[in-house]
C-alpha cells in the first residue's frame, strides 16, 4: 500500500523571503521525525529550486503547481516537465480546480500534461472534484468519474499506478 501524502499548495502567495522562511521552518520541524506520510510542498514556480535545495536535506518533497503539455518550444511562460525534473521536483499538480476554471483546462488537455510528467518520471497529482451545485444535485460521482476517466484511463496499469489522485471538492477548497 502507498504512503499517505500531505501536500500544501502555496498558490500565488508569499514573497521569496517568506517562502524561504516557511520551507526552512517546515524542514526544521520535520527533522528526525519518522513520518507515516510524505510531505509535499507546492510553492510558486519561481521558488521551486529554492524548495528543492531545502528538500535535499530533509524529508520534504517538492511539487510544482503546473506543467506545460508541450515538451519544449515557443510557449512563453510555460514550464516543461523535463525542466521540473532537472531541478529535482518530484510531484506536479494537474487539474486543480482553479486551472480548470480560470484557464479552461479540460480533461483531454490534462491527460496530455499527465503524459508529459510520466514521460519525465514525475508523479502527477491529478486533482478532481465537483462544484457545490453539482453535489447538491447529486451529480458529484458522475463529474468525478468523468474527470478521472477522460484524464487518466488512457494510461496503462503501470502508468496509472504512478499517479496520485487528489479528490478536492471545489466547495471545500480554501481561496487563500
């Protein structure tokens, strides 16, 4: 059985000094602890390398908040999975509700991101979940089933095993 994972998505918060202090504090608090779970931090892209430096000396794992569905090229502002792997990022969020909503990322597009991550030996954290209205209409299972089937069912068994599925009902996620 897999270890449990506790992940913190820092979203678009903290300046560099604050992010560095948070990573250092977390690494210090976890030092020497026998954890029953993996602790993953997902700082903004600008701070990933700093976070992986702290992770080298601690039990902390680092995840990115986003990845491109492209391997390389003229995609200004995008980050390829190979770039993440080159700085020792281990995890990457895919399909977060904010990316689905504000950037109109659909399940087929997310499947491409999952593929790029797996091709680069990174662990996709595939986020799925329903809106409150969908839950109230008792349509939540169908929504989540569709997100997972369209985003992940193209994978073979070994690939699927290497994906973490994070159920995050949108109505239960903080906005900070």
